[in-house]
């Protein structure tokens, strides 16, 4: 009895230490975002300061860093990605799931094959080709490609296989519903839980994406948040107001954490949804 | 009657093709053409020498020879592998232990939902912002050094130190991915037929023996999957070391990864070398993916394949 209690105690201890390890950097971030540059330079403290509003105002008013535009661009790209990736992945999965056609097997195998190809390996061709299409320094190449998201497609297909009986589609056909109408009015609502999970994941990955945007975007007007952070990193650090540095990191990280905490139940379940689904 | 039915089924097949149009159109425009163009560029000499544009001239495999033998690519490949291992080893050990604890019937831990939520969180954080944060925290005048000084130690220049810089990248990779791996492994452990575990216990096998002889073989497909997707993620490692070292891969390019090197060539517009490097990275990824595919189709029961693929939503260990 006492040994099992000791075991349990050790488990909790390790879990608490790991949790602290995960959380401490964000705690330090929040603390320092509330302190003035001079306070931060003086040394570390575990207490909150009262410069949060001032830091926020300073970083939003900073002429060298178009932070408000950055937030707007990031939101635009991320929301666009989430909508396009989920809608068209369900559509693609619907095609493979519902219809019988000659090249179905081939199309499916092809999508599975391209699933693991990382975007970095075609980045060279991507930027040159975007240049030819006159899409350099545009936000379009940052979200439009998500219409073809093999991984989201696969997730949708797996969900569809266990949640969308073919009889449902047959019934809609009997009622005279066109295929496209059936998709929008019957299939999409059934897919809502899967769409919600994938909307979160695709939104977050677009929000965090740095490699491709840094190669496409040139003008200050169109920069997304990760590019602004990289810009801040390469600026002369000592000249910078550290309160603003922490505040910019705060703006890039904390909204995602807040949304995560609200939706964590669905997200953590979504990660392993395949094994839970039956 | 019969003919009308037949024509109807043909018209349904048509919809299958129509609904695939957006995916394939976009894929061809934004992925396939760039990929082919990357391969094509790798056979041409094409760079800026000062203000002078050299090429494009067809040079065959010359770029491949140059990038493999006349650059520091082997060093960067070594860095990438080493930093990946630094993150992966603690990740797989900690995740395995946590997966066993969270699923253990004997331990009956409370608050597992809370702990899972906390350890998964770093996975969703913007890697660029997270590494900027680590850089400010560990900089020469940052909070970590403040604490060291306050405790009476000498301050440490973390980013002048090879092991410290590599270790920090490894630590960040660990923090960002161990929660994800834990959830994957939990799915695997929960999928084990409990009667096998009970049988092992009745036979008097110790927990350690049960773990090695029953649990590990049962979740082997998932373990291999985690290993290989993490390796693919490791090959793609970029955001964290790029921001942490401001693209320099310092100190002395000991934390420069392969994608950082690719990024350098893309920015300096050396399209020939960038192309050759991209093709090499493509081949590495393709080989690893092929092994994953083999592993899953040969040994994995169907549910496991499903859960694995799902999890790849978050990719490997970037």
C-alpha cells in the first residue's frame, strides 16, 4: 500500500515538473511583457509590472514594425487556410468515399504518395514559379495552396468512412437533391466535428508558418507575424525596447494559448481521433 | 428503364471527377510544377557572382557533385542529425513513460486531462516566437543569466557555446513534441488487447518483462511511425535554429541545419545548388516515407494505420 502510494507520489512529482518545464517560459514571457525596458534590464523578478498597456501601445505604434498589419495579415492567411483546407478536403474525401470511377484508386494512391513531401523541397521551384505568375509579395500563395491538403483529406476520409453512411446520400438523391447540394447541405453538417478539429490545426499551422512566407513576402505591408519576429531578431537587439520585444512574442503566442485552453478537450482528442473513433 | 438507370450511374461517376478538380488543379499549380521546376533547376548552373548573373547553363550533375563534396553540407547534415537525436531520445523515453502512466489501470492517476493539455500545448506555439522567447530568456543579459548571477554563479554566454546552443534547440524540439508523441503512444497502448496483458501477469511476468515482451512488440508499428515521422520532421528542422541563431547557425555554423543551408542559397539566388540540395532532401524524405508505408502496411493492424495517419496532421519533430 505505502509503496504504491510512493509510486503515485513520484508520478505526480514528475508530471508536475514536466508541466512546469512546459509552462515556465510562457510565465516568464507574461511577466516580462508587463515590465518596462528599464525594469527588465535591472534583473529578473517573479512579480508582475504595470507596463503592459504601455508596452502594448508602444509596440502597436512602432513605425519600424507594422504589428497591427502583421496581425491582420496573419489572421487573413490563417482563416483563409482553415476555410479552404477543410472545405476542399471534405469535398475531395467525398469524391473518393462516395463515387465509383475509373481512376479513383489511382487518385487515392497519388494523394497518399504526396502526403509526406515537405513544402521545403519544392520551395525553389515555388518562388520562381510564383515570380512568373506575378504572385511574389502576395498573400495568395500563402493560403490558396491549402485547397490541396493531403493530410487533412486523409483525416476527413477516415471520419467519413465511419460517420457518413452511403444510405444517407442515396436518400438525398431520392429526394431529388443534386450532388453538389447534397454535399453542402447534408455532408458538411455531418462532418462538423471533423471540420472543427481540422480548422483549428490548419489555422494554427498557417499562423505559425515561417519558411515559405519569408521567401514570398517582401513589403512591410504584407508581412505576417513570424516574419516580423524574425525581423526583430535580426535587428540590433541592444537598441531595442525589451518590453516591446516581449510584447510582440506575447501577441504571437498568447492568443493561440487562450484558444487552445478553451478548446483543448477537442484538440487533444483530435490528435488521436482515429484510434478512438470505433 | 434499364438504360436510364445506367446513364444515371454514369452521371454519378462524373461527379467523382468534378469534385476532384479543385484539389488536383491547385496541387498541380502550387506543388507539382514547383517540384518539377526544382528538379529541372538542379541541372543548371545559375547564380549571381557579384552583380553578374552566371547561367543558366546546363551542367548535368555538376551541382550535385559541388554540393556533396565541395561545401560544408556533410557538416550540416551531421548537425541536423545530432540536434534531432538530442531532442528525440528524451522525447521517446518521457513519452513512453507518460503513456504507460496515463493508461495504467493500477496507478489510476487523477488530473490526466489537465497534464495532457499542458504537455501538448507547446506543440501549437509558433516556433519562430518560441525560439525568439528562448533567445531573449537565455541571452547574455536575459532572465536566466540574471538568476545565475543572483545565485552567485558566473553568467554563461549560451549562444557562444556549441553544446549549449545545440542543447537548447534539442530542448525546444523536445518540449514541442513530447506531448504529441505521448498522445500517439497512448493510443497505441490502449489498443493492446488487455487479455494479453492479464495473461502475462497471471504467468507471473514482472512489469518490466511485460513491458519489453508484450507492450513494446504490440506497439512497434506506432513506435516505428513516431521514429520515422520525427526523423522527417528533423530533416525539415528550420524555424527554431534559424531564429535562435539569427540564421548564422552559430557558433561557427555548428547549429546550421540542412534547410537553413537551403534557405541561404535561396536568398543568395544560387538556384543550381539550391535545386540539387532540394532534390537530395526530397530523396531522403521519400526513402523514409517508403519505409513508413512498408511498416504500416505489413505489420500494422488497420486501426493503427488510421490513428497514425491522423496524427501526422501535426507532422514530425520540426
